[in-house]
């Protein structure tokens, strides 16, 4: 398969790479489809929100999410399931089980990878390490240096996935912990520049590993006033990242934001709020041996708000 370039035309429904309907394109043998499903900031929300008149009553829940993921896997052959951090903290399930239930449920749902959020240190770095055997998927981060901690060697900067003839590189970055998390919880974890390190590994994945698509799982936050590093900052200062799946700011996006990177190429940013209310879905279509890809997005609400 030759190297591929991107054409993005993103909407809430279907995107087009030509005048031919995408559904017909997807049925052609030279079109390869990758479906990316993702969550962020689930915050130990195992059950749907209670029917108490609140804004999100009746929405979310791990069982409903698992059912939706299973249904999509029946319909699509090539699926990646990813999470952008803050898996822990927010309900009594975390207080009682320390993250065990969250990791076990994600394992049962078949998550392929996740990055680390600031609240994933809430039981301390020892507590996070203790729960790793319950996560049968890798935790990915390239800007936390765990060399002098119990997590040394247990977090990888990136992971490569092969779906049919599509090679996907996934890397992870996290927010600065100082001032956000008590140092006693993250101990000697060293924070490295997320933009520099994301670019370093994205270039490795795209140029050396010849990945067709590079995804950054980010727990930096969508956007801030001021100089704080965000997903928008990362996208604009990157060269080889194609998609940023974000977290931390609990931002509900109805469709991905498109930013232009340092070399004039588009970078998509998607984030689906918090608490597992929405399952992000992005379908990427790769046209074999031709220039051109297209991507469609439809973020899926889990449950419906009820009166």
C-alpha cells in the first residue's frame, strides 16, 4: 500500500471524498474503513445518572456503553477503542474499589489503549500501579518520566496497531501535575514538554514506522485563555499528528474541530464531555494506492435524558 494523504470533510453525519456516495465507496474493495471509538473523563461513572431531575438524568452507564460498542463491532470489521484519561474518581465505586472495577469493565469492553489523567493518581501512584493487572490494555504516555517511580517500565510512549493494511500509531500526553495533584500522590514523576515529546513520537510513528494514521490521546484539555498548553496548541504546533482525542476539560463537541498544523495539514480534535454520556465515533476511509482519505464523525449519546 502506498503512503496516503488526507482529505477531511467533517460533519455530524457523512463526509465525502468524491461525488460518489460514501456508502458506495465503502463497499468497494479498494476502500478500507477504520472505526475509532473513544471516551474521556468517565470518572468512575459505572451506572447511569439517577432519575433525580438533574441535567443528565438517565444518561450514561457502563452496561449501555458496552452494548453500543458490541453492536458497532458487529457492524464494522476494523475498530479501535480508546480513552483519553481520568478513568478514576467521581463515584463511590472508586472510593471502595480503588479503580479495580473501572479497569475490569474497560477490559471486558475491549479497550485497545488509554492515556493517564490527573485523577488517575487520586489513589496515589502506588494505587494506580496496583490496579494495572486489571487493565488488559496498555496505558500510553510520552511526557511523564516514571523512571524514579513504581511505574517505571509500565507505561509506553506509544502503541502501533495494524488493522487490515492500515497501520495506526497511538501516542499519549498528559497535563502538568504540579499544582493540580499533590506531589505525594504522583511522587517523583517528572513532567516533560508535551508538545516536544508528542512531536518526537509522532514523527517516529509517521516517518520511521510508516504509520498511515497517527492519533494522540491527550489529557491536556481542549483550550484555555492564556499560555497553558491545550489540544488546540498541540495541533497548531504539530507536524505528524492526524487526530487528537482529548480530555480533562469535559468539553462536549458535536463534531471535531479542525486546526492547521505547522506544515499546512489538518489536525482533527475530538472530545466527548465526561461521565461516559457520549461515545465518540470517527470513521476513517483509506483509499488504497490513491491519494485521498475522508473522515466522518457522529458522536453517539448513551441513553437519553428523560423527563
